[in-house]
C-alpha cells in the first residue's frame, strides 16, 4: 500500500512543480510586463492545471475506495487529496496575477513597486519549502514555513500603504492601484495556501493539528 501512496505522492509533486512554474511566471510577467508570457499562463497553462487536478482527485478517491487505508496511510492520502485542491487554487491565483498584470503592461508605475517582487519571491520560497516538507514529512521545515507567513503579510501591508499614498497623490492612479492590490492579495493567498500544506504535513508527521495554534 505504501508503494502506491508513494507513487501518488510522486504525481502530486510533478503537479506541484507545474503550479510553481505558473506562479513564478506570473510574478516574472508582471515585472517584465511580458504580455505573451502572461497570456500563455491564462490561455495555455491554466486549462492543463485544471484537468490535472481532476485526474489526481480521481486517483486519490479510487485509491481510498479500493484500498480502504487507515491510520497514517489514510492521513497521507487525504492530505494528498487536499493538497491537490490547494495547488489548483494557487494556479487560479497565478492567473489572477497574470490578468491584472496584463492591465498594467503599459504602466510605468510598476517600476515603483519593487517590493512586490520581494513579496512574490517570498511566497514562491514558501511554496517550494512546503513541497519539500511534504515529500520528506519534515515537520520542522513545515513549522518554519508557517512562521514565515508573517513576513509576506507585513510586505502586503507595506505595499498597500504605498499604493494608498500613490492614489492620494494622483487620483487617476485608482484603477492601476486596484490591480496592484489584486496582485498582492493573490500573492498573499499563495503564501497562505503554502501554510495550509505545511499544517497538514505537521498533522501527518506528528499526528497533531496546529491550525488554530500559533505557538509553534
């Protein structure tokens, strides 16, 4: 049974790499103002991500129905099922970032918000560390990712203040500001979903839930 679970985990890891690529390209496309790259995320990459999520869901459900796992094996496969959903949602957030970035392609103001790249890089690192924690069942790394979520939250608040100041100076900046807010909000959600994965890793590795406990 464990061999089959490991095979499913290998598939989810490949899916996670695909989503990681979408997220990285969405942030890159924003700063490079690369219209072709952003359109590719929306029109080409997302449909594949959606189809793969449905396929992996079916694989996990069929495994539960046929193998009837219990204990840690059941926790592993349920987490994998949930992780598939979290990853697909990250893909949706990457698409949202790409859509708002397309609106900002001709905006020189993008260059003034360099902290968005830092925030995006932090969220991507959290995603990659959460996947490493998942593959190795490393609860210490998972806890580190959960704590790091505060860094992304602080960056969001900092950038939000900068956007508000820009709108105050130039009311015509409102629409651009709203798209920037959408971008940082979606980056924040990606970090939150990486945290969700790590909370599940801790549950599998230690058998305890920390979802409502901030004292890690």
